[in-house]
C-alpha cells in the first residue's frame, strides 16, 4: 500500500495569481534555472533558455539570463539576456536536455549528420559573461 501525505501552508486568495492563459514563445523547448550569484546586497540565479528554430530541419539556440531576486517586492527581475554565439552559429545542434550541475549548465545535444550525443558546459560569471566548453 502506498500513501502520500502533502502539507501546504495556506495563502491568502489575493497573494498569487494562479491564472495562466498561455502566450509563451512556442519555439522554447527547454528552460533550466540554477546556481546562486551574489554581488553586494544583490543576489539571484542564472537561467538558460533553449529555442528550436526551423521546421523540417531545426536547430537549437541558447540564451543565458541573469535574474535578480527582489525580496522586498517578492519578484524575480530579468537583468540581462544574451545569446551564446559559440553554440548558436556553425554546426546544426539540437538540444536534447539541459541541467544545472557543478556551477554550470550541462547541455546534451545531437549534431546534424553526426552520430552520438554530444555535451557542452556553460558556466555563467558574475561579470555578465560566461565560459563555454565543448
């Protein structure tokens, strides 16, 4: 026999808007958020967005975001979004999976015309830059 007990803290009805009517970019196939950056009194997380462009022959494009957590306003603010040209240009890559581990995003992808699953690692930096390795 299996039983599951969930406990939740009640919130006031007006605290969160639970309605979602869509409107998300349909080219986005993966979103991964991770890590914790701190700079003075500011802190936040990084987020990697993967978009697939094309129809019959698609290719994946990566975008890295710096998100700041605003405790006073109870919100997350997008500070910066940049494309990753080392990944986005050249070979046709199709992302299979993204996960945050060991201070960076691990990206598993296929290469058009080549067999196997390939891996890249993207490590965000506080300076608003990153390091990518294939």
